[in-house]
């Protein structure tokens, strides 16, 4: 375990402002992210990086269980209590080497190459994160009711290509379900246990609204442990915070291909973490501003996303965002 010196509170107030992130990081942590020291030079070691425990004042900056204060009125009392009981994880960044087999990596590259060869339609670019687009596959997280993402359904693709594209992205998600999610689940259950009730509640709500659709496209159903898979070439090289994530939950990132670079950079914790092909990296991306260093070579990235959902549907506090 590598322990930092201070508990990062820079972005705990839940105000979404990407420009502020860049300005604060530039002012308080000057220098290029790629010049940060590597947390551990040994790529074969499990590496956990943590900050000191928060003070009572630090904890007051966010809502219970790592949620935004604005969410307190959106969630039922038993849900709030469960998140508080779960508590924060014991680390902020974790790198787990050699998690995924060569076969798993080969199947993923094969499936993604098939999608790219067909010319998929990408959703709107996320300019605050990256210059390269990503496909968001699975269930949409930012709507009042869950829907299968537009990228999964390829709604912007030419009609004559749509059926083949949907079949290809469905196959890609099937590879992820078969080879990747079981390994991620095992790591989560070992290093941050107690989340099964969250996954079950998430999955129940998704099936309530999408049971018939997911029966037709079962590979878009990730079982509640994640809701959405983002897959892209390269990485997210712009400094940002994942504003809609729970502060105590991890985003999980992995990459395949023949590449150099792409290290996960955290100025607040004072270092960067390499993530070689077949490794898995987890980070509290609502808690930490982050980016990756430039990539040389061919690198396909997967980001496994999860978010809490509002039990009341769209309301004045969550502004219609799909929160529980």
C-alpha cells in the first residue's frame, strides 16, 4: 500500500465545472502529468494507493456514503443508510496486473476490430475528456428511465448497415461478459466487499424497464455490477473529473493492444500508474482529477461505468438524471 500525505478535497463540493478542474490542477499541481513519478516501477505487482482518512470536516463536503449532498433528498432512507454502512474503500487507485488472459485479449481485439471495420456511428464527443470518440454500450445512465444506449442500437448508423453493426457490438459485449466481468467482479468482492445489494437493486430496476428488450439483446445486460461499457481507441488524455459517479465507487479501466504510454495520472496523489495489456486499474474518478499520458501504438481502452440511480425518477434535485 502506498499512502499519500493529504486527503484530496479539491473537487468534493458537487459542482460540475470542467474548466475549474483544469484551472485548479494547473494552479495547485503545476507541471505536466506525464512528468509525475511512477507509483511503482514493477509492472508485475498489485499496487494500491490511498490517501489518509478524511477528517469530519472533509466528510462534511459530500453527502452520505460518498453521494452528492443534492442526492440526499432523491434517495430513500434505507438506501442512504446502506451507502453509509458500506463506507469508503481502503484505497483510491488500484492496479492489478495480468488479470486477463491472452485469449480474453485476443477475443476482445477481434470483436472490436469487427465493429471498427463496419464503420460504427459514435455518439456525441466528450470534448472535456478526449479528442477521440468512444462507444457507450449497455444501458444509458443519464436518463429518467433506463434505456439501451443509442450506440448499442446504432441509431445514427445508415439503415443498411445498422443490423450488422448492432450484431457486432452485441458480440463485443458478449466477449466482455464472458471473459472480463467475472474477473472484475472477483477483484471487487475481494478488495471492496459488500456491494452485492447495490448491484441487485440496480439490476432489478433495469429489468423492470428493459426486461423484454434485454431478452432480445442479453449481452447488453451487465447484471448491475456495471451499467455501461465505454470502448475506444487511445485514452482520455484531458484532465477531468467524472462528475456523475459516486465518490466511493470505482471506475474500472483496462486496455489491450501493442502500445506504450497511457499511464493513469493523479496529480492529487502525486503519481502515475502504468496499466499494461491484460491489467486492470480501478480508481475513484469522482474523487480524483485524472487523465492518461499520450499513447504510442495501437491501444483499445475499456472503461466500466457505474452510477447510483434516483428512486424518485426525474426530480428537481437530480434534474432527470438516472440516479437510482
